[in-house]
C-alpha cells in the first residue's frame, strides 16, 4: 500500500496541506484509529450477540450489521495507511478502552444486545460526526460514510417495541440498560480524552485552527445526551 | 422481493425452462439452501474462531473471511427468493447436519481454527462445484461465484507452515485434525444425501437429465479426497 496517494488517484483520498502539521496528522490518525477499532470490535460484538438470536432470520440481521461494520473498518484501515501510519499501531491505544466498554456492557440476552447495537452505535456515530467537523473534507467524508446505516436500525426498533408490548416489565429493564450503556460510554470517552493529547487538541483547536472551548464541549455533550434520549424514546424506553 | 425476475432485469438471474419441473426446482432450492446455510454458519464459526487470534492483524484476516462468507450468503438467499421459495425454509433441513459438523469439529486453538477454515471451505467448495455441473447456468454461476476465494487461503498456509516450522509436533497434531475434519464432513454429507431425496435425485439424474451412476459417484469421492490431500500437503501436513 502506498503511504501517500495523490489527488489524481481518487479526489476523496487527497492529502490536504493540513497534514503537513504533524500534530494535526497525529490527531487524525488517532481519530481514524479509534473509529477503526470501534468498527472492528462492533463486528466482533455483533457476531457474538447474533448467537443469542431467537430465529435464523434475526441472526442474519445481526450478521448483516456485523459485516457492514467490517466493511467500514477496511476503508478506515486503508485511509490510515494512506496517511503513512500503521493502522494497527493507530488502533492500539483504543483497544483497551473499547474492549473495556464491551466487557462492562456484555448483554445478558438478545434484547439487551439489540438495544446495545442501536444505542451504542448511535452514540458512537453522533460523537464521530461531532469530531468530523474539525477535520479535512476527505477524512470527514470517510467518517460520515462509515457511519451510514442501511435500515438495520428499523429492525431493532421493531423487535424491541414488540418485546415491550408483549411484556411491559421488559421496558423497565431495558431502560435501565440504556442508561448504563450511556454511562459506560461517557466514562470510557473521558478516559480516552485524558490520555490522547493529540485527539483532545483536535477538539480544543489551535492558534491557526478553530476548536471548542469548555462551553462548546458542554453543548456537545448536551446534544449527545439529547440524541441518546431520542433513540431511547424511539425504542419505547424511558430515557 | 419478486418471486420471479425476468431475464431483462439481469441475464444471470433468468429462470430457465428446467425450473418448470418441480423436482428439479426442489433440488436446486435444496442445493442453494444447503450452501446458504453453510455460508451463514461459516460466518459464525469464523467470527467465533477470530477470538482466538494471537494478534489483531490475524483477527482481521478471519473477520474478512467471515464477512465475505456473509456476502455470499446474501446472494444465495436472494436467488432462493427469486425462485419463489422461502430462503429460511430452504435452509432449515441443513441446519442440523451443518451445526453438528461444527459442534463435532470445534477447534481447540487458533491453528486448528485456521486448518478448519482452509480444509473445510476447500472441501465444501469442491463438493458444490461438482454438484454445480448438474444445474442450469444461472444457478451454476452463482454457486461458483459464492466459492470464490480472495487470497485468504495464502494467509492460512503461511501461518500454519510457520507454526510447524517452529514446532514439528504441531504438524502431527494438525494432520490428525485434518483427517478428522474430512471424516466428519463425509459423515454429515452422507446423512444429508440419505435424507434429501430431491438433492440426491439431482446427482443421480433423471430420464431427461444426465446424472451420476454409482461408479461416477465413487469417482467424485476419489476427486474430493485427492483435492483434500493436496490441501493438506500445501499446509505442510501429512494427508
């Protein structure tokens, strides 16, 4: 794989001037590494949770989600390599926090797995979209593409709402579960922000780059929470 | 999904005259159901075995194989639906024998998983290619496409040979394992042949359709065994 691909190869893959700033380059590689490992571990988790499917049809839906995550992973890995970095080194710092998130939120049954797929992926997608606002257009497009959802979410909403209709106690249990997912995600995100200086610097900006001040970061968390609550509501769960 | 797609939609998806014979149609649906469930369960097994990967790079290779199997599954499922059958009903008769195969051949470590991926998929591919000779061109092309391998096999060969180089006892253990895989596969295939009349009839032919006599079936098994032995040899294992 070439470390750098010129604009003539594919206009979406050009390496803009911003990458001549090593701090910026490190931050983008960090960001892509985090998302790539997130997709890879989403693949693993969905494939694992698919085992709990009550019917082959349901298993196929989760396997389809898993395969799509893996497809996104491939695109992110290639982009990291194009930027001249080692994709596996770039992912390494995020393995522990993301693995820990999954260990702490291992679903006990099929419905918890569905809620996690929906709420967890939604939250991750929102966060990455927020961060994507601070990177170059090529990287941003790749990130946005990798967050695309092809309608599996509807399948989750349908199954969860039907389960709540059938037994209202399920709704209370899954609502608690959704809150726990949000709490664990925030706690791991905080850990990453504290440890990854380049990534944090990307969000807080620099002398020559706009960024977020503390108030803006607060507003971002408000938006993330609001969207999470909307998703819970869509599932028929109290936020 | 339309039960029947006309030739104008996609020339490879036309429904030839042969399908007006309900026995033939049932046999092809059976065959596609068997391969589809085989791919789906290969996805599951590879995703499961990926957990044993010694490094993230290895895990990614197995996840890539799993995702590709799932892609093939999708194409087979769609073809079954186009033939007017329910893909999940078509897969159902093969769930138990294929699941049993996997239960009886659960790898105990990463290397056994690699050998199983290589030897098992190779054997399945050989068998399906043999059977594909007896079906219409559209179905045959789909089957052949779904067997395409995109170089992951090289990765397996590399890892297994390196492991044997590092410790020769590994070779003896994996050679035994390869023989067990072949034995289990034959025993499950025999079970399927005994239970699925339409599928067996496809192989043995009809008044208006060429088929295999007992001698030809014997020769087919000889070919399957020879190819299996070649694969074992490629891996550096005594057949």
